[in-house]
C-alpha cells in the first residue's frame, strides 16, 4: 500500500462538477492499493498517516514538526489512486499489474476510509492548497517494490582481503 500525504490548508474533490468532499486544514492523502496488500499494510499506513508529525506545535508555531493531524484537530481527505502502484522502471508505458483490481480494492479502500464519503473509481478533479509545500510518500512495503540488479546482492568483500591490483597493459616497444 502506498500513500502520498500532503499538508494542506484546504482541499476538495469534485466528480462531474459536483463537490463530493472538502476539508480545511489537514492532510490530503492519495492511496494506492497493491495486489498483495493486507489488513496489516492498511493498518500500518493508517497509523502512520494519523501520527505523522507534519504540523507546528499548536501552542508554539515556531516549533515545527511537533504535531500530528490528530493533535491539531485537522481533517483528512483521501482519494483512491491506483496509479501510485505503477511500475515505471522499464520502457515508457506505466505497468499497473501491481495495483489491486477494482472490486477487491473497493472493499479494502472502504474499510480503510470510514471517514470519507466518496465515489470509488470515478474520474475526480482534486483541488488543494498545499501548505509549505509539505509532501511525504509512505509505503508499507518500501523495499519489496524496488527491483535491484543481481550484482547488488553479491557479498561484500571481507575485511581480511586486500585489494588486488590489476597489472598495467603492456607497452609498445619503440
């Protein structure tokens, strides 16, 4: 599960020109659900969103990064965004095979977002006023999605080994 979290002074979502949800100060969250995401992933991301300290201390605005959205009594606006699960590592066309299908993700999304009345899968116009700007990406399985070449998995040289110097190429005789 992936989320892009933005601190906002306001945000809204429109479907077919009709505002279906809007918030004042708080967090705008784009949520991508993967094919193998579980309740554990959902819980980890939800907990992180709720506890991420991205706001100033309400009693002392000079103290930045001290308060969560819960601490300030802020709002959260979430939008399902399957494109967050895209693999763009090969070629120029995004691959969405890691994104969970509509029916299964609709169920998981609705369990994840009991606070938002929205329309899953609709084409949306999202408006926001980013405060800062402050934007974070969260990923419940960060390292599972990163493809590494097999050479990066080789064992590092032990401390006891000394570097081997390659011989210089032979010189031409003059």
